[in-house]
């Protein structure tokens, strides 16, 4: 093709004895953005709340990474267990493989426990307000993190012949697609979708009840992920024609809708 998005020829750079992986840099950039933007939204000029987001992040971020990796390993065990698997590869996070559902679940749980512990010694607003402050920032962080898949040349979609198609080197193409050069850039679709939802959340009125923004974040992201997941061609467990992550996205979207409805009907 004359026009297409090239896959980077390298996914890491070596500086002396250190190897810096671009996938990891994307994750770090996303975390930094969450802390900076989340802090601005949460404090809203209240100096007594300064440092809360960073203190919670110290615990929540590592737990989120662990949760994301656990979800990936448990849903694709054949890569790490059995005769054809390598358990040591489960530790190589820089090669990709962080399930967002596990990251959100364990990261949010760790944030909740840490936040409640901090609330014992200082006056803090509702944890739902804390989540609402972080929701748009989390989406922007996910938008940045998806570019790590681009550097790794992974998680692309079905074959595509269009100017925005992603060119994949032959050695990265899955079995059955060796002769096809360009594919759907699902990393880009998801990145743009996250930015779009974040913009919507930024524009919503501040009169919404606590927890509404976070619920809308869960709903919006899950709905988009359901359709984007259906485009991908990487190996995955399927049931009745749908990938496992599509079922998970659907369940979480429904849960988000139920949560948003209950929040909206609750007394302020």
C-alpha cells in the first residue's frame, strides 16, 4: 500500500546496561497523567486535599498492574503453562499483556482500601467523588497506554485495505495471515474512543451525583471495547462466536448501567 501506518521497527532502546521498553514508557506516561490531572480535579483548589491522589496511587498503581497481568495470564493460560508454555514469560510485562478489567478491579479495590485508611486520620470527601475526579484521567491514560501495543506490533484487527491501515511485519503476523500486509489498527480505535469518552465526561455538568462519572466511564469504555474486541485477530477463547473479552465487556457494561441507574435514583 502507498499509504498505511507503519509498525515501529524497534520496541525498546538500550542505554548502557539498561533496556527501556516503549510499552513501559506508555504505561508510565499514563500513570503520570492520572496523578497530575486527577489531583487537579480532586483538589479543585482545596490545599487540604493535596497529595491524596499521589498517596493512593503508590498502592493502587502496582496493584492495578498486578491485577491486569493476572487477568491476562488466567485468560490465556496456554501461553504460560503446559508443555508449550513458559511460566517465566508471565513476568515479562514489557512484552505486553495487561488485561484492563483486572487492572481496574484490583486497582480500584486497592484505592478504596487505601483511601478509607487515610480517611480515618483526615477529613476526606466520599470515595465516589474521588473516583469521579479520576475517571476522565483514567481514560486518557488508557488512550496513551494503547500506543504501547503499536510499538509491540500486537493486538491488531482483521485485514484492512485503507489509508489508516496498520502495516504489520511478516514475523508478527498470526498464522493464516502471513501473506497479508495491513490490518485494522485497533490500538488506534481504542485510543481515540477513550479520548472521545473523556471529552464527554469533561463536558458533563457538575450537578451529577457522586459516582455517576465513574459509572459512565465504565459503561462507555466497555461498550466501545465490545465492538473493537470483535475486530481483533489475535488468539483468544471464543464462545458462540464471541471472544471472552466481549462477554466480559458486556457484563461490565450492564453492571455500569445498573450502578448509574441506582446512583441517579438515590437521594443526594
